[in-house]
C-alpha cells in the first residue's frame, strides 16, 4: 500500500460517518440525563406509540424497497445486456 486511502476505504469512512455519527448523537442525547430518565421515558404511552409506529413503517417500507429495488436493477441490467463491448466479455476484438 502506498499510504493513500483507496476508494473503498473512503467509501467505508463516509458510510461510517453518515451512519454512525447520527446514531452516537441520538444515544448521547437520549442518555444525557442518565439511564434512569431514559427508562422512565420508555414507560410513557407516547413513547410506545412512537416505537410501534416506527416499526410499522419500517415493516412496510423495507419490503417495498426490496421489491422496487430488485425490479429497477432487473430493468437496468436487462437494458444494458446487449450494450457491453465484446472485449469486456473476455473475447478479443479480432473474432477469437
């Protein structure tokens, strides 16, 4: 390695920043007044309603994204199927 971050490392660092930083911020804010206050807040009916709603929306959104994502990938892959040059398929341009 030359010491320079590769594209993969940069992508992983970006994802860690985008995903982990908000998660840490939420946890720090939730526990700002101590773990006891956090447990007391979980006993509120509104907190349980919010949690149930979040889980319901996730249960609907994840399968929908899966179906539409696979359909979009299938359409994109199908439209590009005949546009790949011969040399990319492992053959030489000379007809071999």
